[in-house]
C-alpha cells in the first residue's frame, strides 16, 4: 500500500480564516445580491437552453452559508427533457448544471464516442476557464483508475467524465473542485458541479514531514488483516476470498499537519470566509458576453416573484403565530413551488437549537402570496417528559385544536366538520391527540381539504398543523 500517497491526501491544510458573523437569530448566508432575473441571465450566458424547453420554474433556498437559485427549464408535456442550473445568490457562481434528454429507443448496441479524449478534455477545460477563470489556475485534472474517463453503455451515447481537484502549493484540497460530464458524440455538457470553500489557505513554515506523519499514522491508526472478496468483473464470475491488509477505520484518517494530533471527522476545522470578487467577475463576464434575453415564461416568473411576500414579511407572519424559542436559530429558508398546486409558491423556514445537542426543531410553510400558514411541525425534546402525566383528555385537547383554527382561519373553519379519529385501545391515557376537520362544500364532504392537528396531551400545545 502506498502509505505516503494516502497520507499526503489526508493531511489537513492550516487555514487562516476570518469567521463570518451571522445576523441575530440566523445561521444562514449573507444577504443575496443576485436577483432571479440576474440568475437567469448568468445561467443562460454560460449554458444554451434548447428552444423546446419552453416551460420555466424557479426555487430559492438558503441553507448553512449558501443561498442559491434553482432554475429549471423543461418541455411542455414532459417532451424534450429538462435542464436544471443552480446559481449562487450571493456570488453569482454557477454551482451546478444538469441536462437530461430522453434516450432513443432505437439504440441497442454500445457505441464508442466520436470525440477523442483529448478533444473532450479541451471542451471541459474551456468551460472551466469560461466559468471560473481565476480558480482554474488552482485546479488539476485527476486521473482516477477506478473512474475511467469514458463511459459507454447501450442506453445512450458514450460520455466523458472529468474531475478537476483544487490544489494549494501542491497540497490537494479533495473536497473542492469541479466535475464535468459531457456527451461523447456532440461535446454537449450534460453535468457540471462546482464546489469551493472561500477560505484563505496558508501553509505554515513548520509542518510535519512525511516520516513523522508515517509514524503517527502507525501509532494512531495502523493496519489490520481482514478477509476480502473482490467484486466480479463479469456476470457469472466467482471471485476468490483473499487475505488483505486495510487501514483501520479508514474514514477517520485525519492528522493535523502542524500539531500531529488526530482529528475527529465531525470536527469543524475551519469557518467560512466569503470572497465576493470572483462572483462579481462571473456576473460581469456573463453580461459582457451579451446578456441573454428572457423568454416570456422567464419574465412571467420574475414578475410573479415580485408580487410575493418577501422573506422578512413571511418570517414576520410565522413569528406571530409560532412561539420560536430564544435559543433557536433560523437554519433553512426556501421559496419553492407547491407541488400539488401549480403556479403557487410557498416560503419554508426551519429553526434548530443553537447548540450541538439535538433538542428539537420547528418547521413552517407559508403560502407566499396570501401569507396563510400551510403547515408547521414543532418538536421540543424534554428528557423528563415521559415521567410527566398527561394533563389534557381528548375533549380538552379538541377544544384547544378548535380554538387554534378559529383564531388562525375563522372563515375556513366555518366550512368544516369534525371527523372522528379511531382511537387505539390502551390502558394508559394517550400522550398526544390527533384531530381532523374536513371541508364541506354545499353539504358534501371534501376529505382532501381541511385541517389536521396534533395536540400534546402533557403540555396542551399544538405540535403539528396542516391546512
């Protein structure tokens, strides 16, 4: 085993960072500067969208330190496939692109690519220089024996895949880089993904040499003898069981290259530091290449978005209804389509405790135009809860549910009837009570419409609600 090569890949760079300060009560990204319209222009400036993909939709999402626009073009009636592009809403970087086209049912044999590997590499390298001109200098094309560059199968054209990894002063950063998949017949880009941590990297003057790293590796990790059966290379082949040496617990080989200490994989070794310069350059380069014109469908989406509640307005409505604990932080925010109501969008928010311990969550979804609470789920961990007796019987819990709906949706509640749940038999009083109120239209029930609620029998609080 090439222990030296393995360790060189696992040693951690010393990172000099400036920690990002998040705004009060939130662990999300910085304020987005890229509008939906600008995101569309950036995406179309780098990737051509086929004319047959005339339908357009978008979602917006904030999670961790990322804020992204998810853009989707698809054919009417499901024809012509689809193209999906993600754009960073803060920097303007294209984070990913995926193109799917219906395969031809006529192909029944494996076809070799028309393009040579060298020609395909030129296309991939050209795309990277176009999308990331500055960062391309820190990327190296990886030759991976277990992942051949060309992929052939009888279900579609041959494809080339390339992986470019980030390096800093000849030290690899395996989690950062670019992956590209392109059509071996036409050279069309089918998939693109970009991952890059905006941190300042610095190799200190003193760092463990290879011999010291090898010694620490043997002391703290080491090898073990195991039985191993390789995967067969072809159908019907029976592979023999072999005795081999492997690294003990291979997922945990992380050694601090300065102190020599073993690092636990879950340890957050560096904090985020934003660098917006490249994103601004990408936005400028997309514009300089001749800004694409928005289609009527894209313009419609942009205009509709302007008529919706802003994130701050939707959050304000949520906090009027929900009791968000003081130690909770906003961990996710997204604006997305309501899947069973085409043309409508909803804001979705998630809060989590600001600690490493799992102590609950609070999720809410709000209709983005009317501001109606569509659903929420509120779970709070209490290690002593099982020792507490229920304080609310079913009738008391039912009154809590009815009062909650009347306060939130008085008109809609007037058009519902209570639908009794079948209560499972048991000696102990239930710890939760579930209720359903179904919609009535001209005296006829509409079971798919109405309200569903869960009441905590110990606290009397509403822990689940769905309109």
